[in-house]
């Protein structure tokens, strides 16, 4: 089963630009997490935002959560070529498995 | 801390054979482990949830007789793909929840299965 839908499916930008990815989900959640995955590799946990939080920062990452709209966004500022990867949101409904969205493929060219 | 390993990292097998994938929590005890499957250019799809000492719970559409899951201890879960076919070729990823921190979930590095 899949909970979330990411938007856009693919994003191509130049180094130095900001990248914004959106995620929508369907049911109530305990928290929402963002992961990065380089091609053919495992997942890297980026950030977790709890349902009672509206915004969270970590380095060049900024995540927002709007539980009334059941949506979240991930902003990567000053993108680098090394940020090229697939990005997934995953929702946690309190103790069950994380359910992943379809992902956004980000390509950052130098 | 909170490291999850998978073995093997990649495996090639012939059609009709069975393959076992191990998922271990190296430095913590896991109440629950999860198995996901990821096809190329797609997202992770949850296959099953396993709790130590009890039968796994499979997601709709996942054949429990084909994907055998055993969770014999608080640090080890295994996924056996029985009578593998080329369409079973995929990236299999496990994750584990810590006994002490119920909402934290840690992912293994994944196992690439290719069935020829």
C-alpha cells in the first residue's frame, strides 16, 4: 500500500538553485519522514517531523507539515550535484510500518 | 548505534530455486521488523510485518507461501523467496523498530536479487 504522492515526479535544476518537493498523504499520522536514495543504494534518513510540528530545519533542508491539508514539503536550498537522488516521504501511523510515497527524482546539474 | 545489516547484499539465482535474505539489528533489539520490495525506478512497497515469535502479517497481494518470513529472535528476521522467478528480481529492504524507542525505524542497506 502507498500512502503518499510526491510532486513533482521529476525535477531538474542547476547547482545553487533551490529544490522543492511536495508530499500528500491520506490518513492521520504520528510523524512524517523524508528519505534520500541514491541510484541502486539504500535509504538515507533526512528528517522527521512530528504531527504537532509545522516546520523543521536541518542544515540546508527545511520541511513543513500541514496536517489540515495532509501535505508536507521538503526544500533543499543551494542545491549541489551531490543532492542528485530520489527523495521519498514516508508516513508513520504510530507503531505501524512506514508507508512511502512514490518519490521525486531530483537531478542537479553543475 | 541502531545499525541494521542485510545479507547478502546481492544475489543471483536460477529460476526455480529458493533464496534466503537475512536482516539483523546489530546493536539493538527489534520488536518488529518490516520487509519492503522496490522495483527499478519505483518506491518501496511494504510486503510484510514480522514480530518476534509470531507469524508475519502480509500485505494484500503478497503471497505468504512464496515469501516466507521467519523472525526467530529480537535481532534476526529472514525472508525466503521460494521457487524464484525472474519477476521476483527486485531490491529487498528490511527495517527494524527498536524495543526501547517504538517510533524509531531503521533500514538495512538492501539486497539486490536477480533471478535468471
